[in-house]
C-alpha cells in the first residue's frame, strides 16, 4: 500500500504542482505584453488561460499533501524532521499561492480586462509603470512560491536524517 500511496503522491505533485509553477511564472511577462498592447486579444487570451491553469491546478494540488500524509503515515515517518520541515514549507507555499499569487493575478487580470475598453486604453498607457511594478511584485512572490516547492522536492528526495534510506 505504501508504494501505491507514494506513487500517487509523486504523480499528483508532478501533474498538479508542475503546471502551477510554470503557468504562474509565465503570467507576469504575459501581462506585461498585454499591457504594452491593450488591443492584443491573443495576449489577453493567454493571460486568462494562465490564470485559469493556476486556479484549477491549485485546487487539484490539494491531493499532494493528502497523499503525502497518507504515505508518511504508512512509512511511519510523520515525526521525522525532514518531513515536518517539508510540511511547513508546503503550507507556506500554499499560503503564498492562495493569499498572494492568485489574488494578484486576479487583480491584474481585472485591470487589463477593464483596459480593453476604448476609454481605458488611453489610461492604460499612463498606468503602465504601475502595471510593471505590480507584475514585478507578482514575479517576486511567484519566485518565492517556486523556491518553496523546489526546496520541498529536494527534501523529499534526500530526506536528511531519514532512516528510510536515500
């Protein structure tokens, strides 16, 4: 049963977390492209798609810690330091995604959708420096989110101090 739980946990991490990290990383430059040319419908379509990928896969990503806990329980490692650190980092990554990345993406998406109107196109050019700052902050938060996940991945592989081998 442990091997099955571990396989589902790893597959869920690859299938769910991978798309979120990639789409979230692509979002800020795509928004900058959409801000640079408010009439570019293709850039807007990409912004919407990337945000939807982040939202949907964030929800699917909840399966990762669920199966992670089940796997750790069946392996008897719930109290190991490497796992506790991984749980804390996973919680921080979830907070970063849910409280910082997704709301900032939503705000930027709402702002550039409003800029699609003819009146707002003129205002968007004046607001572009603010949009650049917002996308830079979003890129920073997204980078922190990605770094947290990378650290969790490394901890899951090397399991420092683990007696289960590595």
